[in-house]
C-alpha cells in the first residue's frame, strides 16, 4: 500500500481547491484539463484532454487509482465505460445521474419518500401545476442557467419547442430561504454532514453563505441533515454532495443535488476541522471520514464575481489591512462579468460584523466601492 | 499590478507548505530544486538547478518578482550578487547572515542588548567558560548537527583541529525548557508574533510542540515576544523568523535564530488564522500581515520521523478512525531513520488529550506501536 493517485475530471476551482488537502495528505492528484491554463492545471499535475472522449478519459485513468469529477458534464457513457473496464470511479454512474438529470432526481426523491415540490415532466400537452411555475432543462444547468420562471401555458409550450427536450416543471415555492447541507459518504457507508448553510442567491447565483443557518430551529436543522443522509444512503453516494433545500415555514423541500464539492461548502476550508475537499478525497479513497466540527461560532463566505475591476491583486493592500483575519481564495480565472473568480471567508463570533466585512470585501473586489 | 511570482530557493517541505497559501492567494510560486523529486518540486512549478551556482540562481530569478529561501545554505556571495543586480531578495543578505553564522548572531544580540548566554569565539588557546560547555560550528548546523557538548579543554582543542574553523563556544545552561517565538516583519516595518511555542527536543531534534507554552507566566510570554520583535527590527528582518529561547527560571536566553518558516511554527497552519507560510509570503510581498490569533485554546504538533515503517499511507486507516480531528502533513520524502517526513497537528481545549493523541499518532507512524 502506498500513497494513491486521484484523477479529477475537470480542472476548475473545485479541482484546484482539492489539490490542497491532497498535498497535505501526501496523495497524488492529477487533473484532466481542457487547457493548461485552467484554474487547477496552473498548479497541479495535469493532462490536457477532452472529457467527452472515451479514449482520452481511459488513457487519463490508466495513471490513476481512482477517478472523480468536479463538474456534471461528463457523459454517462464515458463513466459507464470506465466502470465496465474496471476503473474505480466515484461517485458511481448510477449515483452521479441524480446530479446530472433533474427528472431522474425528482423520481428518486419520490421513491425515497423525501420532500419534493409538486413536479411533473412537461413534453407538450397540459400541466397540473399552477402558473407561474418553474421550468428546468433536465441537464446541464447550474447557477440559474436552464431554470425559467414561466407565467403561462403558451410560454411553457414555446420554451419546450425552443429547447426541444422534455422539461421538468415544478411549483414556484414562496420559500423563506434556501439552505444547503453538505454530506459525505464512503463506499463502506460511513457518512457525515456539516452544519447546514444559508445560501444567499442573487439572480440565481450564490453570492454569499452563512454557516450555520441563523434562526433555523433545532428541529429543522436535524431534519435537513436527516434528509441529506437519507439521500446519500438512498443513491449510494460516494464522495461529497450538496443538498439544496428550500425552507418554507416549518417545511423543507428539496431543490437540487450536486454530487461534488460545492460553492455552499467553501466555508469549510477554514471553518471546519475537515473541509469538503479533504472529505471528498477521504470518501473516494474509502478512508475514515474526518471531523466536521466547526472551528468557530460562525463562518461567512462571499463569492468574488467578475466585474469591472481586472486586477485582483492590488485590492489586497486595502483588504488585508482592514480585515487581518480575512481569508482569500483566488481561482486565477480570467475576469468575466458575473463569473466566480474567487471567494473570501471570515470566521468569528459576531455574525453582523462578519457579514459587514465580507460584504465590504466583495464590493471592493468587484469595484462597487470605488478606490 | 498583477499577481506576482515568488521564487523559493530550496524545494523541501517548507517550500511545499508555502505553496498552499500561495495557491489560495493566487500568487505564483516556483521553486529552485536540486531534483524534480524534491518534496516541493513534486507539487510546484520548479526549476532544477544548483543554488550555489550564481548563474543558475540568476537565471531562476529572472522569472520571479521576489526571491526567498527555505534553508540557510545559500552562499552569501550568491545572495549579494542577486541584490547587486537589483533582484528583490528577502530576507536581505545582511539579515540572513544571522541565520547563517552563529558567531555573527551572538555579536548582534550583544549589540542589541538582548540576552545571550556567556559565549566566546574559540580559535585555540584558553576559554573563560566553564566545562562542560557547548561548542558549535558557526555555520551549516541544524537539528543538533554541528552542536557538541565538550567536557575539557583537550577535547575542545581536538574538536577545533578536526573542524578547522573558529568555533562558537557557549555556557551549557541548565534550562527548564526551550521555547520558540515566531515573528514576521515586512519591508515597511509592520511586525507580528504568534503565541510562543514549547519545543520538545529529543536528541537535538524537535519532536513535538505545544502552543501556547503551558505554565509560561504572562511576564515571560510578553518578554519573549518583545525579544522576537526587537531582533526582527534590529536585524531588519523581512519574512518570518523563529527565535529559539531557553527558559531558565525567570530568565530568557536566546539560543538560535532561523530566518525562514520553521518546524516550531507548523502548528500555525491549522492553529492560527494566518499560518507562518502565508505570513512569510505576505511579508516578502510587503502586503499587510494577517491575524496571528489562535483558532483554538491549544495546538499540539508532532513530527513524524522516519523509522522502520516504510508505508505512511496505510496508517491512515487506523489514525483517521481513532482521531477524526487529526490533521496530517506528509512531505513525500523518502523514509530515512530520523528524517522529518511529515507532521501531525491537533487543536482543542484539553491539552492532555491532545498530547496523548499526538503521541499515539507519532508512535504508530514510526512503528513504535505494533499494528
């Protein structure tokens, strides 16, 4: 037995952040990148290749002890072929499908007796769900992409015609807020959750998170973790997963699943004894999971979205002086409007102060506050 | 202004651990390695070259905005030539000399009015210091190498003849314990210390540390930090430095300086808001220093020393299950007896429990406890 090699398909910021605990643990990490300029490829051993190409992925996998993913775009036939050839792949194709296909996910949640919103597949014809409703493309959407608010049957039919595949339609919930529960599970069934996280969305993109969720009752806190654990077990998850949940009064409704490290878990890098990235590695290697205890009362994370400011280095001069405890994570991606190019995290006891400092940092980095 | 490139001369575990905050901050890091198999070279952009060769170092420096060191072996003429050619090098040669030459260091401490043991240079002849005394080669020693306990003048003269250079001789103190104060300072003079650390030595090698130092009086705690800050300012330090200090009753005596991240500061990776590695980068880039607040009441670190066990991966199965909060750092160096090949850290409130768990982990990793 020696230190294994983990192959990550995808080389964005999630793979980049996975490299840190890999280095600490002594685990070799190699990423399959679209380009040597990809966020993770800049700092990791990497192979440039097309994740949709079975031959390329098989060649990549030859040098690895286990394969995992940092995004949902890898075609099922590619994953299944890896499995057929005996490559260890986590999460497994039959689990990963619930991250890739929202209709399959809804069916599975029903089967597991877990709380879905009202939903149906729309492939023309009528709908039993009242307008306005939410229509989603089954695959490929994230950060609000592929999600539509639809006001009428005519609009829905038009959208369906444009997109050309059956749509998932769901009731439009008047939710109080949206939370995320990160959960990890290993092949032999050990599972662990972190404290639930409040995710603050702006135009469908998560802009900040607060952990634990303020004002969440003990009952809902426990219930949300039970749901995450039930899904993890029910879909035979291996790795980490984000379960996004709507809180509607005293009711919890599952929104989406992401079977990978997730933006809503970034706070765990500093805020938890074991980060989601380390836990993902432990899980896919079938190592005992680490403690998910928080290192502080509160952890607040703010996403840095690309805006007008192109230089992300110079702001250190102000922000490090103002907030000496602020932790920066720059992904070294080209700055494009609305693109997640980094995040900042702050831990502490005074939630209002943390939110203020994170808000200031994010505004300053985006240029919303002038220098 | 864009993200700068830091060049580190040396590619051991210190450079490897410096890569983590560099990646987080978005700073490019490249190491000058003896071999592509060096600890840091395995996971970093690297150039293979001889740090004693001025041409090689100058070529390496061409691609960097600032040059720093992870060991003391770089010849002064090499550093001075970099400086002469306008390369930004931190620490500066005139500061770094105190890390490289123990006689120069003693002179400087006297000059600064800081507490030295009784010392003199021995170049034959007699000595005013009583035997047994400590004799040290002025340069090149660490982890107990180059340090001798000498019982008589005859033995000292013999040693002097063997080594062939003037020796530093010091009184052999009956100290209660040895502590280390890490301190950082930036070019414009901002300085910060961390909580003093108890360093437990076995055969001259640091085997574990406890932070903060248990039972250290508030007065000595403050005094030790004052000494570290006075040295940092007095030698115009840029970067981080370990000040090793003997505690003799209520008296503090300076033992050694190391102008680089140091084993006694490894606890800060998890235990402090800003680790020594991140702080070193901030300092040499003249960025505002980060908070050195501790993340927990206690931080205990244990060094993994190479022993009979060759496989450092398999022990994860036991240790991660036993101590889910234990943090591992493997340097991926070949296992050789007595060589530092990794370390483990544990944070918490109960010092006895932390020491027990770290002790167990270290014993298990070395094979002292059978599986």
